C-alpha cells in the first residue's frame, strides 16, 4: 500500500486515533512523569481547569515541546508509536540476521526488510522494475483496454479501512467486509478514489491557500514525470491535475461517505452498466479477478457514476499520463531515491508540514509491517504482551462493559423495549492479538527485489480479500495488527480490537493507581465500546444488521442529543478561518463523551465502596480527569492540523480533552463555576448514554 496517506479510521470500523501515526518518527523525549503516573511538571496550574482544561493538564508541556523535524505532530500517541516502532524494528532486524530457511515466515520478514534497505540495488535497477507497468499504460489503445487496466490495478485497500473518506489512490478501491444486511456473509464494497491529494476539498476549495497547494501539486506531478524521463511534463501535469479536479467533483463529501445509510447501495452487475455507463465493467471486473462476483455495494454511487463517465469523456492520452504518474508516485518508496525524496517534498513537507524525512531504516520497518503485519505481530505479542497484562486489560474491559450496561439500564429516556435490544452482551472483544494469525504461505518474497516484494504483497492482500467472498464470516477477524497503536470497533461484526501496542504506558500502566488507568486506557476502552452506540454504530442491531432497533421516540431523543454535541464542536476554532466540523467528527465525539462517562463509573465501581486514595494532592476523580487530559496532549504542525480539519473524522486532541465539560463529576472535582470558559449549564451538557 502507498505509505503517504497515514489516516486511521474506517468504513464501519470506528477507531480512536489521535493523529497521523503511520508517518510517525522519533518522538522528542516526553516530560518525565512523576512516580505516581501524572506529569505534574507538564501541567500549567496558573490556568483554571474550567477555563482551559487542555492547558491546565498540558500547558507547560505544550509550551516547551518541540516537534521533531521528521514529525508532523508530537504527543503520547507518537511517543508510544516510536517505542513500538523500535520494538518491531528489533524483531524485524533479528529476522534479517537470522537467515532462516527459505520460504519460512521469518525469512520473508528478513528478506522484505533487507530488500527495502538495499538502496544500492534499487538505484542500480533504476526504472527497470516499473517499466512493464508503464509499458502497459502506454499500450492502452481504447476504452476497453483502459477499463481492463483499471480493474487489473484494483487493490483490496488496507488504506481504505484506515481512511475516514474511504480513500484509495486507485480510481476505485475494493474492501471486502460483512454485508450490512446479512452479516453472515461477506460483500464486496466498491469505493471512490483516484486523488493524489487527501480530499476533494484540496481541489475544490477556492481559497488562496488551497490554490497554492494545488500549484505545488502540479509542480510535483511534473517533477515525478521528469524523473521518469517523460517529455512535455508541464503540459502533462496540468492535464493530470485537471483530470483529478474532475474526479474530485464526482466524489461524495467526507460527511456523506461516513453515513452508513447513504453507503448501503447493493448493485448487481447489470446495475453498473445501466447506472454508471462509460467504463467497460465486464472488462474491469474480469481483470480484477471478480468476474464471478454478481453483486457489489457501491458505497458512493454518485462517485461510481461520475468516475465511470470520466473514463469515457476524457482523452485516452490524459488517462495515460494520469496512470503513469500514479504508478510512479505509488511506488516511490521502492524506486530510485529521487522519487522518494520528491514524494516526501510534497506529501511530507507541503501536506503535513514536516521539514525532515524519516530515516530509511524506520521506513523499512513500516513497509515490512504493512506487508507482513501478522507475521511481525505474532512475535511482538510473544515478546511484549505478557499474559498478566492481557488478563488485567480484559478485566478492565469487562468492568467498563458492566458500567455501560448499568448506564443503559438507568436511562430515563429510553423505553424498556429499546434497552432490551442493546447489544452489549454480544460484543466480541479481542485484547492484545487475534486468535488466528494470517497465513503468508502464498506470498512470495525475494531477496533484493524491493519493488517486486511491494507489488506482490499488494496482490496478496487483494487475493486474500477476494477469497473471503462466499466464505462464512469470521467474527474473530482483526483489522489491526498487535503492534498498532490504536483500537477499533467493528459494528457489523459487533466486535472490538484492542491491540497490544496501545495497552502499555502511558495509557495502561499496571504500576500506577487505577484512577489514572481508567482515565486513560479506560477511556479508550469506553470509547470503542461506545462506538457501538454512536450515530453510525447505533444503526446496527445485535446481529450486526443495518436494522432499526429503536422506538421512534427514543431515536429522536438520541438524535437531538447528537445534534447538540455537533453544535458544541462546531464552535471550536483552531484558526480564525477554520473550525471543527461537528457533523464530520460526531461519531468520535459521541464515543468520547459516552466512553469517558462509562470509564468513570467503572472506576467508581472498582473502588468497591472504599474511598479513593489521594495521590500528589489530587483526589481520585481529579487523577482520573487529569490522566484523561494528559492522554490527549498533542502538538501538531499547522499544515497537518488543517488537513485534519478537512479530512479526519476525529476532532483535534485539544477539543477531545474538553469532553470533560459534559460530565457533572468534572465540575464537582475541580469546582468549576458559571462564568468560566468551559462551563456549561446542566441543560447544555450532552448526556447521550
């Protein structure tokens, strides 16, 4: 998969992530936490908690923290990513030294990593590895051939699972997942794609700032084509950008893409020909290996129609220029150095605002993880996630589930028949690592063949995905590896994944008081549980079907509370000319509010009637809330933050920390009074669950 779009949320996979972790690099040393687990030195106690809770818990840290030059952001997620990266790097490097038997999983890990690092071999090969692909592009003679090529380059995009606009850098992307209406079988979801920049707004926003980004993107296209020896690159770049502008116009908005009901569009093969003329769909599906598949879910039907129209209406030569550029850009990491440097110059510096590229060695670790994630993850779990940690995390999950169940039982606005259908009892919770590991026996990895390894790994992912079609659904399937610093809820599967990598300090620390663990990892666990009941998860019943299980009155109450929360976040302005999109971030914000409340209840239950122990002069509830605020400490470059506002379903971390203003217990813990900036009157506090 292309490494340049490090986003983390998903199609029916609702995640926690705080920032662009997949592009993470060495984190600056965090402020040293006190022995009791709170970073007192990082706080700014000159600020009233009720005026700015993020500054109160993180103000000194924020003031003195410098984002490392090869990062777009800094904070505990980045720190933990770096720790995990070092650990996985050690595992991968050991595999490279081991010279295990040919064809073994360990040998594949080592050979993939070593080939990616062998820049001398990559330079010597030059463009030879990609020439057959470029020759196919140049040989395209008609629309049928173009359609077949587009189908042949279709991929089962792991990035699509990790993109809040369901993004893929192919014109279309494939994701194989549980059917929305019958979760006992898999369906093939067809997703919009084809853009080189992160979102349609990068093409359509008329502001001078975005026009400047477009100008730099056009220059990037020209430089990539020039590196490949193309002629007339400025004119070709202009045509490619114009085509992508038309693609962007056809795209559904990010807000619409996240609405499950708008995405539930089963199409037969005949529907594609009737509803989306232009592309030769029979040639497309046959080349993709999907000739036997009779139905698909067109997640963004207007985009499918619009993109198909462009295949017929735009000059074939323009499509050739577009496809050549995207092939080069997609494989930049395994082509000669100039391509990788140019990719970073645009995607890293311009889009993310990161001044310095990461070391090749760290990028090699990321690439190996992307290709052989479970193979590396199995070894990571064995070395770094002991059984005692798993048991303790599982106990926390059960405590928070019990607290959430009690909260539902106590709701005065929800009818008994709705409560009876709440789906907590059927949630399948995975902690640390999956019960079944991916089998890489069918993936060929060759020593010294970085380009071929990347290409074969992508095809392997496609074949694994397509092979699911027609099989029974595996509810134990994970969409994250154990070494992923994140967590996820899968509403169609009624399943949760909590990878081992996030179940460690600073989020989960067996040596510190439980109040702090419940305020940090407990809020993460509560967040993921709550995704089953956010504005999208709440649409799925206890079987994972897209089916109403609410009374009309109950759902109206739920939607009114959700609208109230959306308006609350709309009011947050990181920049004078940009505010948080309350609708786009609604699902994550609902999960934050409900998850934090449930985790606080679970913490209180864990005390079993005993008084909480004060630590560092703070009560138990204060420790809980401060730990929550410090878990969201993040400092981000302006370009990356602006991208996030446009293209991410998660609100900036500062405002996620402000979730506390909706909990009555926070007001009591810090004596927050009317007139303070975060104060909300009781009627204005959002109480969804």
